[in-house]
């Protein structure tokens, strides 16, 4: 007999299958003027594949249907199967994304990952509005430091680069403290998410940070510290940049990133450059 349970944060249904994945550190230039722009994906071949005619994808869809049924706070996770035949899914929308756009991003992410990672069990895909992480390994609450990439604005900062870098770092760490404060209440779209701005003379610097809601507040802080350490390598002297892994991300720009809890679209061209693992 199989049993199933559904909760606001996590659900489990007994069916079948397996999953796992992996990604190198990748450098990119931001893409311009796109709604819910595709950012990156990774297919981990070493974690195995499934047969095209199997019920694997239909099992994944069962999980995602449950997740998509209730995305009022932008996060969902679930599992199908048990022991050696389990599928785990985690899905997180950007903290300022509406429920309808969040649900739309889930549909887009599932379609995209099926097309880009045909038979891989573990796979992750990032869009501007969301991230979908499918795996055969239970990673709920854990920080993934292996699968990380960054993007930067093609334009360099005019003026004092050193001062700009310092101010960028200060704003990001200020937002990190806000996103990982213990007083936060879960089951909200802005849980472990923060956005803000800083005046730099005649310019304004805008930034945001976010963690996936399966992390503890402490692990959110640890995750953000880890990716913010990449800031000099990622975006030194650039007008905008972001670093993302499966559990947390940050972004900054000299153009407005958020308005009424919505972020603007990307600004620049996109180009992937493989980096060392």
C-alpha cells in the first residue's frame, strides 16, 4: 500500500524513480530586456539516467502539480517514491514574483529542464523568476556549494571603482543581515529575501539577496556569505552582477531592480564561459 501526505511546505507521495546532478562555476554577461529570462541549467550525467519510456517524467509531474497547487508564498518541495527509487523536487520563486508568474515559471522550468536534460536524473534550471532543482538525493535544508555560476553587466563603472566595489559589498551584506534575521516569519514570499538601495552621489545602487526557504536562517547566512565571497571575481568594477547557486543568490545593478515587489528585467547580453570546477 502507498500513502501520501501534503503540507504547505513539503509533501510526499509514493510512486517511483530516482535523480541527481552537478554544475561547474560559469561566467556570463546579463541578458537584456527579457521577461523571466533563462539564466542557466545543469545536467549531472554521473548521477544516472532514466529510460524515456518509463514513468519517471510523469512521476516528476505529480510532484510539480502538487507544488504548483499552492505557491502563495513562492516555495514548494516534495518527493515521490522511497529508498532507491525516490525523486525529490524543490522550487523557489524570486521574492517579489506574483503567484501567477511564479506558477508560470514552474511550468516553464519543467518544460525547459525536460528539453535541456533529456534523461538525466539530477538537474537544476535557473530563470530570472525561479529555480527548479530535481534530484534523487534528499537535500532539503542543505547548502549546495558545487553548482554555482555568476553573471555580470557588460558595462564598467565610471569613476572610483574601488569605492563602488566597497559600497556594493556593504549594501549586499546589509541585505544579507536583513534576509537572515531570526525574527523573520516563515510562510511569506519575503521570507529570507531582502531588497534595497543606496545613494552613490548622483547614482543609486540597487540590490537584492535571497535564500531558498528550505534553509534554516543560519544556513541562509552561511550560503550568502559563501557566494558574496565570489563578488571580486564575479563583478569587479561592473555596473551590475549576480552570483547564484541552488540555495541562494544576490544581484546588484545601477538600474532599478524592484518596484512594488517586482524586479526589472535583465540588462545586457548573455554569454557562457566555462570556468574551472
